[in-house]
C-alpha cells in the first residue's frame, strides 16, 4: 500500500527547490506566498531577477563611462560584472566618486 501524499516525504529536488524559494523570499523580506503571488512561475521569477541584474549593469556602464576614459570604463564595468553579487551591491556606481574598482587591480 502506498502512503498518502500528505505522508510521503518530498522528492529531493522538490525539497531543494522549496528551500531555494524560501531563501529568496527570506532575502526579499517577504513570505513565500507573497513571492508566489508576484511570480507564479519559475520563469517569471527568473525574468525579474534577470531584468534587475541587467539594469544594474546598465547603471554601472553609464556611471563609469561618464567618469572615466573609455578603456578604464570598460575595465571597471567588466570587473563590476564579474564581482560576486554581495560585493557588487557595495559598488558605489550609483554615486560614482572615485577610481573604484580600478584601485583593486
């Protein structure tokens, strides 16, 4: 006899996906229900994340190109793009005021 669905342990991949959704919701400061309401499918969530990240890259490009020579701006933008997400959030590109990230080379 098969156990009822409510008694079955979730598959490993399903459990991992649930944990990821809970992590994303937690980082956003919302509950998983709110996350699912705004992004009913995985594709919609990925698209929103993608658009946000591309937007950050566009802002960095504009700020770097306004404040640096073309080659320095390209170099800074490539470094910015390559940074880990939590480091990129500390980039002062929204209010560019110096040689960052060139000084880290």
